[in-house]
């Protein structure tokens, strides 16, 4: 039940860990403190303790860091897409400046996708459970399962750290104030050591996670999915990266194949755990939309759960086209280049002839007809059906008299010169994120969304399988996995495969799920892919034909061009942390 974890989280908030207290006179335990001997022997309190760690791991929510600013908590989950080549600068809120980091603003001060402090705080609490629970009076199977769950969460935190910073200190015991100085001020372990630790942890615990635990908690499938993803990342870093800082960063190239094999083996094992691509709806567009809206379906391996009326987030409110509670929404403008990644259903490229589309008049059917169904399920644009109407993004109207009416206050024959999809005159790129928006809910009118956030799904596993198989020379297996994805999407199968087509399929299938930024970094192509301006479209309505003149906005984000420098393949440890711990070496370039 979705609310069970919430109740446990609340209970965990009441816990105050302290040594058992006795008094020679009263010989009583304090009533306002739960001592450690009570905590670890009570399975309900153990579950409450673990639930609290789940709740603190906001990175499950598309890499959301922990913010104190109220509005950054609304928009922070957009950062991972904003700093990639999927979406541009926010339309209606500039307080969380992820775009500043996208345009060369990352310095030794850090600030981008921060997770270091939160991670080590959570890791310490998990280390405590891993140490204490085995000696409790609980059932041995319960102990094994909950320790495995904690080790998964610890490994996930280390994965979040290593993909940001490379090697970081690997701490697997609960440190105390009187711990040795070398433990309190640890050196960084190597990037390879971190990936090897994550993979070995999953190997050690995945059998203890078998069974059917409550939905939303870690399962054997989730553990294998983490191994599959982490090993794929490690293989890519070995193949495409370079070893630096005397081995602290990078993985020797000759070890790439072993990591790809581990990823492939994990993908194969996941396929035996009962997961499958969601394929319940005959309509391919609706099927892909329902993948994210029909909870607990066959494709979801692990999801962060939300309830619109209690434990919710701001996804629909922030991203929906109008109507929207603040008359805003539309906060993630999707680049035209991202739109063009969606092929036609027959498999032909989706790239537009930009010169041609800016001549004559176009209906939306003529412009977008017969595209990959995932386009219509993932992106809204002008005339996209929405909540009983259609998105109206036109800017300017050509009257039957041939006169152009282009000011906001203008109208022709009762039709406003501007459609309603703008904020303060900003129409964005002409495209927004439709993926995961629940059109049937009123969430867009309120500061909430109850849609679960996928952490691992089987579609990603097939893409991981395709990539690792191709890297190992198993092209037939890679092709089959890609064609399973394309069959479900409703798009023509491929007859041959190469790395570019695998990367393309990841970009389309996993759009706006938090993968693209990490993918171009691990492939070491971010300097090219993330150092280009993105564009958009303006739609001008022709009153007589009800078609549109189109204008390409070649540099949507303005004068400051996105720039990804080589040093950004690793985020900085930061001056603050190296100042606090002189044993920490800063990453190159900072």
C-alpha cells in the first residue's frame, strides 16, 4: 500500500538514537527516546528506519538534490534534462539556475547536481543498520532481507557519487567522533574501486532480495538493474575515458569487456524475473503514455511512489501546458533538435528541411503526421489534444485581408493574435514535455502530482543489453533487443545495428527520464553534444486556411551558448570539502 511507507517515514522521524539509559534510583528508560536495543529488535521500527532512508533519497526523483529553497524543490528535478541537450532554459522560473551550469558556469564551488553531503549522511545511517541488525533478535530471513535492502541503498548512493565525481571515499563502517584520524579524514578511493564495490555488493545481496516485498521497495530485479546500469557505465568509462590522477579517475581500457559482460549477464537474469515491456493498449501512443500512468505494470522494476493527496511532487504542475494553476506551467522547453530525433514510423529520419518548412503553410498533420508514436506520447506542441481542448501556441495571425496581426492585444474576427500557451510573452521552443503527464487528473491546477517516478524499467534494461552486447561483438543480440523496443513503440524494425543507432534509440525511448546527461558523459561525447545551441519553432496562424506559417528560432537560449568543457566529465569535489579534508584531491581542471 502506497501510504504504508509514508506512515513508516513519519514514525522514523520520531526516532532519536541514543545508548540505553538507566538510573539507579528510578531504573527506568526514558519515554521520549527509543534506544538502540529496542530499535533493532523491533521489525516495525527497523522498517521505519529504512523507510526514512528511502524518503531522504530524493535522487530517485530524476536526480533531485536536497534543496532548502521552496521553489528549487519544485523545479530541481528538471536540472538533469536542462543541462543535457533535451530541453532549454526554464520558461517561467529562473531561481534555480541549472542553465548557468550548462553555459560554462561550473566552477570549483560546485552546485550542479549536488549529492555528496546528503549521500554520506544517508550512508552513515545505513552503515549503522548493516552493523547492528545482524545481532538483533529478529527472524534471520528478515535480517538478511533488510540488510540486503540497506546495502542496495548504500550502493545506489555510491553510484550517484561515482558518476558525478569519479573516485570518492568508500566508507562502509559507522564512524564516531573518536574514530582514527585516517578514517575521519579519508582519502578518495579510485573510480574503479567504487564501481567494483557496487557490482560486488549486488552480487552479495541479490539472492536475499528474492520474493514479493511491498511495491516500491527494493527487489532482486532492482538490485540486478543497478548492477546492469553501473557495469555498463564502468565499461563505457573504460572504453572511452582515460586514466587520470595516478589511477584515481578512469578505468584501464583493457577491462572494458569484463564490465560489459557483467552488464549483459545482469540484463539476462532480469529477463527471468518476470518483467516485460508494457504492451496492454492497441493504440501505440496511448500504450506508451500508459506505461508511466498505469502503476505497478509489468515494465516497472522500481519506482518512487507518490500520492496526489498526500506524498506528492510537482511534476504535472510544473510541466503541463495550460490550463495550469498559476497560468504558467510549460517549464521545460523541448529543443527542436530533440523533436527531430523521433523518426517517422517507417524508420526514415525525422530531421526537418528547415528551409522548406519556412515557406508556405502547414497543418500539424502535414508537419508531424506518421511520426514515431513515442513523439506524440512524449512531447506536446501546437494543437496537441489536452484536457478536452487543444494546445494553442500560435503567435500572430494572418487575416483574410492579408494583414498580419502580431501584437498580443490584437485579434482578427474574434481570434486572438496570440494563443494562450505563453508566459509573459515567452512561447518557449514551441514544444513541451507530455511524458508522464496525467491528463485525467487536476494535478496541473494544483501544486501536486501523484504519478510514480520510474527508477528502473525493463525498457532501459533492453537498451543496456543492446549496448553491452554490441560492445562485445554480439550484434544479433543487440539488434533483437533494439527491435523489441521498436516493435512496442510501433515503428519499423531495423535490419542492421551500429552504436549510433543504439545511442539514438536510448535518446528517444528514455527522453526526460534522467539518462541523457549521464549517457553523453560516459561515452565522452558531451563536449560535442552539449556545446551547441538548441532551436525552436514559432507557429503563425493563417485565418483563412487554419494552417500555419513556421519560423525556426535558431538559438532559443539566446546569446549564451551551451558549453561542456572536458573537466566537466567529473564534477568538482569543491573547495569547501577539500578545505575540510586535506586528504581529498580535487578533480582536474578545477
